[in-house]
């Protein structure tokens, strides 16, 4: 046990490990020693000894050793579920991401164990641990991994959406399998972009084809819907419907997302959205053909015709149920009168509550609200939620009325500073992403081929505008380093 303890506590060494060359050599030697020590055929470390050693290790300092011991104890009955759970929590809260780049497969295995139904942790803790681990490995959150999909699936199935939002709110730019340009840098170089160390080869992710990528965005949209974050849901669904496909057509999951995108847009903007310009002609026709019931709802919503909207929704009840969109459709009905009130801003600066009651109608019932008090309650809810900027005034000698306030916001000095700091941070992150993407494209054969074709077309067409890069992506380009509709 003494020899085992010496090996497992032997990394990191006391010497300066800021030098990447020295660190890389030391960590690889340590991994070989640990693998030899814990080899299933040669190990002399009993389960009881491993439990004792685990208590001596600090997961923040001895991350590789701690994870290796935990892995060796995965089938040991002498470690209780509670102790196993505490050890895993301790590890995933404190691990050193620099070390973990070298043991990605073992790390991923441990992370996968957390998401299983049999693992003894509350659902919210599981989701929090997975989300925290993803962002610790990649603080930018810009690289989609197989763990992202496990995260959204678990959060959706267990209704723990809010614990996943720190990951979901990040802008995805990179995907597994994108061409890399690591050069002579080591995995331990903390300046590396995520594409250079989060790869199927390092084990920190598996390969993802188009289907799981679309599933991630669809489930992200559903999670945002579950917490009424409609604008974010709309953006997630739009990423699905604009995803490039081999033949320019649409899949079932894309059509499902389009239906939800239409409905959520009604909630966010109060009218039927324009189809994104970068959707191809074939895809547009397919969406229009396959989503006619939803287009009919949107048309009635635009016309501010509450009763026809209600009747259309009731007539297509089976459709909403089969598509699992009944809840969203009910949200649309409930929002319709709110948008009728919002449209009054275009005509009035002030309007009596009684007039609002007479001129608007509930799409849920097909009738006006039963009292002015119900109208007041509806408007107050809109004001509190931030949907409507206004105030209800009740003068002593006059009926109550709604005053619409200016939509523009005057920021305080502290708020202005916060916005500036946030913008600077965003630009800094985008600069790093731009440099990585530019380096990747500069060596990508498909991009180079595109540039050559474009130069030829410019000469042949005498200055006429050539087709866009999107239009020329070939089948094999889709998930092999050239992905559109995201940047």
C-alpha cells in the first residue's frame, strides 16, 4: 500500500509545472504508472486499501489519481452508495481541468455514471454536476460535446431545466470532428481552443452526427419553454430549422422544431415571423406544406380574430396532441388578448380600462372578459412580466385607465458600465473564436476549394455575384469541419 500511495500522490511533482513540455512528460509518466498499478491483472491494491488511499487524495490536486481510484472502486461493494456519491461530487466540483485533458475517456465514463437512474444523487445535483463539469473543461462553452446531449436529456426528463441553463446559454461554435490545427502545442497548454483538446481521440466527447446536434437544440428549446423563456426558445428552434442538410430538405425533427418556432414567435413578437433568409427554397416549401395547421393558427393570430382562432385551435386538437404541442397552443391562446392590448399602443397613449374590455376579446373563451377588474388583473400581469411598459391610473373622479409608457430605456451610470463591460467581454470571446475559426478554415480543403471556385466564377461571370458558400457545401462537408447556420 505504501508504494501505491507514493505513486498516486506523486503527481503533480513539487517542481515547477508551468512549463508545458515538462508537464506533458511528467503527466504521461504518471498515467503509465497508475495504469500499471491498477491493472486488473497485476494490481495489488485491494478495495479496502483503495478506499483508504482515496481519503488521502485531494481531487483538486491529485485529479488523475483520484479519478483512477474511483474508477477501480466502481464494482467494489465495500464502498457505500452514499460514500461513492460524496466522492464523485467532491471530484466533479474540484477536479483540475488541465490534468483531465489527459484522461478524457475515464473522465467521460465517470460523468456518464452520474446521469444513470441508479446513481444515488438527486436529479438537480446530477444536472448541476454535469453542467459544471462541461464548463470547467471548456469555460467558453463554445464546443458541443456528447455530454451536452446527456445534460439536456436528463434536465428535460427530470424537469430540472434551470440547473442546465448556464451551459445552454452559451453560444455553440464548434463541433466534434472539426479539423484541428494544434501544431506543436501540448494538451496541457491552457491557451488551446476547445477544438484542440475536446475530441473523440482524447475521449472528452464522442462523435456527433447531425441527428444528436438537432436533438440538442430542440431539447434546449423545450427546456426554455418549460420556464417561459420564449425568446431563447425561439432562437434554439431556429437553429434546428436552419441547419444545413444534404439535399436541402427537412427531417421530422426539423419540422417539429418549425411548428414550435411558429408558435413561440407568436408569443415573443405577436405576429407570424418571416422565414429566415438562409433557409433554402426546398426547405421553405417543405415547411409550408407540412405545417399548414400551424400556419392557419398564426394567420388568425395576425388578424387579431379571437373567435376564429379559438375555433381553429379546437378543430385541430388532435394535431396538437399528436405533435405534443397542446401546451404551447394553449399559451398562444392565452397570449392573444395580451397582444391585442399591446397593439393599442399604436393608436392610444392612454385608454380606459372599460374601453379595453370592449375592444379586446379572449381567445380562450371567445368572449370579452367578464369585468373591468379582470382586465386590470391581466394588464398588471403584463406589466409585472415586463411585456408591457405602462401603468394603470385610478383618478378619484374618473374611471381607471392604462397609460402606455415609452419603450426606450434610460440606463443609470452603473447599468451603462455593466453593459459596456459585458460588450467588451463578448468581443474578447468572439476574437478568440474568430482566430480559431480562421486558422481552421485556412487549412480546410473544402474552404480552399470554395475560394478557388469563387475566383474562377468572378472571372467567368464578369463581376456577377456568385453563389454563397452555403449553396456549395457538399454532402461530406456537413459535419466534417464546415458547419453553417451557427456563426
